[in-house]
C-alpha cells in the first residue's frame, strides 16, 4: 500500500458580509463567521502501481483532497501516509517522490524552450547526468517531440505543450503522479498520445491519481474509480462495478417494420422515440430479459433492427453525483 488516507477532514473558516450599507458597516466591527466543510472524513487506500480515477462534481472536494495529498494544504483532522511520509509535515523530502501535471497550469517557462526547463528541473531535483539523459531520451521518443523541445514554449500548440509538461513532471522518476485534467482542451489525436504515455508509464510501476471531467480518460485509463461528493466518498470500486451501480441495465435501440407496440411495461424505460417505428430504450434485464423483450415486440410488431449496448458511464456518474452517500 503506497497511499493511505484515514478520516480526512478539512474545514475552511470564512466571514459573511452583509449586502446593505448597515450590514456592511456592522461587519467592520463584528464579522459573522462561517465554516465550510470541504472534506467530511474521506478514507481510501491505493496500492503501488494502481491507476485510479478520482471523480466528483465541482465543489465536491477533489482539489482539496489533492492539495492535502501533495502537501500544499494542512487538513483539519485525519491521517495521510504516503510512502511513509506525512505530506504537509515532511514536504521537502516527500516532493522528490511525486510529480504533478495540471491541465490548466503550466510548469514550463513561456519564453524559453522546454529543453531548458528540463535542465532546470534536473538541477532542482539533483538528477544525475546518466539518469537525466536516459529518462529524457526515452520520453522524448515515446511522445515524438524530438523537433519540439527546442522551440520556445509560446510557439507550441496546446497538445505539444502538454506532452512537454508530462516530461517535465516525470524526469525525476516520481513514484506517484497526480493528474488534474491532463487532456483538457486537447484534440482526439493528442488525447490518445497522452493516454498511451500514461498507460506506458503505469506499466513501469508509476502510481497515478487522475482527476478529470473527461470520462473518456476514465474509461480508457482507470481500473478503479473513487467518486466524492459534498466532501464524502460515495463510491470506491472498479470501473466494472461502477457500470453495474445502477443495476443490470442496457441501452437498447429498436426499429420495427410496423408501428411500435406499447412500451409502458415493467423493466422498460423509453429514453426517446424518434418515430412510430424507432425508439431508444433503457432495459432492466433483471426485470425484463432481452429474449422476452424481443418476443414481446415481435408478437405486437416485427423487428427490423436492434442494438444492445452498455449504459453510458455518464449516466452512472450523474446518479452518483446526485447522491450524498451510497
């Protein structure tokens, strides 16, 4: 076990200010204190080499948790043990073992080429020449950025810059890497290249914690998902368990030669009806088996086409976001 979080609590103290002139004047002398519970006792553990999706709506507590795990914030209560370190107490020793990539915040320097920034990190982390050259050559080739790293950062596209951000974050061989929206704003090709890079580094034993709103990243990368909402953990299990969270449901599209029969039957929820002959349904196979549903439609009408798919993961996530606790 490389990360262990127990009953993590973070409460922010703020002050309310009135809207009227009188309330504003009063607040100059006596401010009303307001406490905001960002985290309410989150607990989880992560093994070495795992790639975990850390999800939640805006304001759920994701960023606060990551800031505590990286040692930026002190928690109000709770314990965190990462590789034997308490992040906020032993930050200087701890940070040499971690890396971070933030899609909306750059580590590169705008007016100099990425390769110069890489050498700056070499000095900061005291990376020896042999390890630096080996890591740099490997990642430059893996991401195909041989012709880019000598251009000023300001001339790079977003996708090219993000590739260099990953090199910057991983030159010192971190054991754990925190990813916050690493593919935000990227095109399909750039996303695929970044995802392949993450998977390749994960195969080498690097542990990743991925925070994102792009569920394509989650489905492609994560084998396990932790979902937080209102400062609490509402789900912690495999991606397959996440899919089955709403039960044994399938997304079914049907087309018939004759007008559709009545679909107001147990186990069937009509998502959309495109015409009298075409519809998209949500089928709960624990109530209505697919074979029985096919027989029902064929008796009343005649199927011309049918497709059965797993429920989109977006629907499952939305359901978890709307709940406070599982």
